[in-house]
């Protein structure tokens, strides 16, 4: 459903025959100090969406998930829990890492940072839909505003 492009050496990969998620790697080296959050570029972009392959009523998303080995061995996790990469996001995929440990964590170019899955998400009927995306990482700014408050409860 998505056509991806990626920097040299940053192609996501499934590490085993039955892996459900593909590993994302660091496009560049980084340092994550204790107690701090760092955005690490993964060298992956959504180039386009093949909308003809998306079932009606669904939106595809790339989901970024933590790697359990980083948490267990180095106290590193995703700062935002799980990251959603929307179908209209065209900037580089970044991974927000937080260091829960007591020592700085060094990331080398090519280190595995997180995992990525492709999901089909059903939209909740009756909710307003905004306009076109304007903005990059963490913004979801849109060209037309919609009210976040509903006058009456909706059954989903």
C-alpha cells in the first residue's frame, strides 16, 4: 500500500521469517543522555500511497514500536509509546527515543532503533475530518480547522 524510499543502508528489514515488524535503523549517529528524549532519523520516507489497494473505509498507517532488547539491555524506549505515521506524512520517519538509564546511550549509524508495522485503521464513523496536512513531525497541522468538541455523544 505504501511505496517507501530510504537512504542508503537504511532499508527496513524483517529479521526473521516470521517477524511481524520490520526493523528501522539510525541514519546517523546520536547520543541519548540520561533522562532525555532525542529524535533519531530513520532514513525512511513514504513516497506514495497506492490508494487502489486500500479497502474502502480504511486508512493505512505505519506504526513505530519499541524494540524490547533496547529496553531490557539499555533502558531505551520510545518516548511517545507508539508512533503513528499518517498516510499523508512525507517527511523522514523519526524515532523518539528516551533514556531511562543512568548513563548516556550511544547510537551508531545503522543501529536498530525501533520496529515498523503496516496497519489498516478503520475510521470512527461520524467524526469530523480536517483538511490537508501542513506541517512536519509532530504537528498534524491542517489547512482547515475542525472543532474538537462535539455537541452530542456519538455511538461508535
